[in-house]
C-alpha cells in the first residue's frame, strides 16, 4: 500500500476517533446540565406586596404549596426581610444555580421561619428553625445553613404544616 494511502487512512481514523471523543464529551455535559433542575409548575408574577418575585406551586412530599420564588441574587438577598405575613403564600423557595453552602440570616425579619434544604434532585438535606432578628444586620444576626450542600431552600412560617418529603412538581 502506498504511503499516501496509509497516511490518508490514518488521518480518517484519527478524525473519526476525535469526532467520537467530542460526541462523548458533549453527551456527558448535556446529561449533567439537567441534573438538579427540578421541574416546577410554570411561574407567574407574584401578588403585591411580593411583586419583585414570581410564584409557583411545588410539591413537598404529598402536599402542594403555593410559594414565592427567589431565583436571582437580589431576590435571594431580599428573601422575606421586612415581611410580617406571607399570605396568601405558604413560603418562599430559594433556587441556586449550583450546589451551595450559602448561609441565611434573619436580619430585618419579623416572622419565625423553618428552612428546609434540598438536593439538586429534591431530596431533603437538613431543616433548621430560624429566629427573627428584626433590628440586626447580616453581620450581627445568627447565621443558618445546611449540614451538606443544597440546591433549593424552602422557608415557611414556624407552625405551618411539615415540609417533610421530596421536593418536586405538584401533580395537579
């Protein structure tokens, strides 16, 4: 076989191998991009005085909750500060783009809250009761966090129904 043919054959084999490797990498990345993206019901603008947020319905175990959604950095920072009543909402879900170990404070908060942390796949990680710190700042109030990384954090008033079970979309 002439050298030119062997070189052409080797180049074709190398290109096919390279294309195969690229395909494998793209497939792995596309598979990972869906991890941790729970599919909630569609969101819509929230009612006043929460019009800086959106709202959705999400399931926690067998319960379907109407919640505010905090998905941007400024929404997550604002959270439920200066809120005296969450009505007509059952709570607020904080959506992180990646697994997080971020901490929460109750600075400028008036309502005692329970925060439940969930993994990217919706499994509960940890739950913490948080005490209001209405006259404090992020630097002076206690901080609260999960024992493990989380993707979603659901805050709801102390005394509301339990948020035990996996996080997901409401069935109806």
